[in-house]
C-alpha cells in the first residue's frame, strides 16, 4: 500500500443507522469517493442488524477496495444496554474489515472532532460543515452519521500524514497552520 495513493473507509457504527464515508488520498490530495448511511431500523432483532452490518461492510470493502478502515469508538453514555449494542455494532464492522485483511484504527469522537475542526467539543454540524469545505461535496443534510464516518476517515489521513512525516509541528496560529496545510483551507 503506497501512502501516497490509498483509499480509507470511515465508519460511524450504529444499530439503527450506520454511517460510512470513503476517501481517496493521492499525493496528499483528498477526494470523496462515497458517502452514505445504512438504515437498520426495519430489522427487529439485534442479531439481524449485526448480520446486516457485517454484510454491508464486507460489500463496501468489495466494491471500493479500501486499504484501511477508520472507525469511531463508542462514546461513554449512561444507558448500558445502548452501549453494549453500539459496541457490538462496532465489533462486527471491525470483524468484517479484518475478515478481508483490512487494517483498522479506532478513534474517539473527541479525537475526530479535534482533527477536523480543531475543537474536540465541536458539534456534528460543525464537523459536517468543515468536511463540506474540505472535500467540496453536495449538502448531506440529515446525514450526520455519514459525515461522522467521513470525519473518521479524514482524521485517519491527518493522523497518518503527521506520523509519516516523522515530525509533529506546533503552530502559533491558524494562518501559519494553513500555510503548511493548504488542503485544510475552507
């Protein structure tokens, strides 16, 4: 896998709606390949939803042939049952990728938000708006699960581009950051 030419699949796991976003990285330029959601509310049984998540993730992998998977980690909530279901959905998506020998990396929602917007407490809408500016795609109003997944993929690219260069640089302000990162301009 060439670091200068790769496809990254991002997933925002869910048992009612699962988002996915796929980007192509070529010579440090990002482009959107696909973006969407998988709606699972029509399946009454949790096991049926998990099976469908596995099948759809395998289908996305077979169709788009990603080199890597970036997945959002479940956040900690008060409802233990919801957390268990979300963890299972994430595990099934990871298992689907691993079954196709796709390496995966997990990112916390805060890490993704920080990577995309510079603010770990940004709203889903702010993440979506920044991704629209970065990748120049049609409005996906109502598809915040999809843009969350896209955020995971873009976060993964940003994290790897930092580590590939071997140098993590600090900036004195937004203007100096943009000079070194022209692909982040809105």
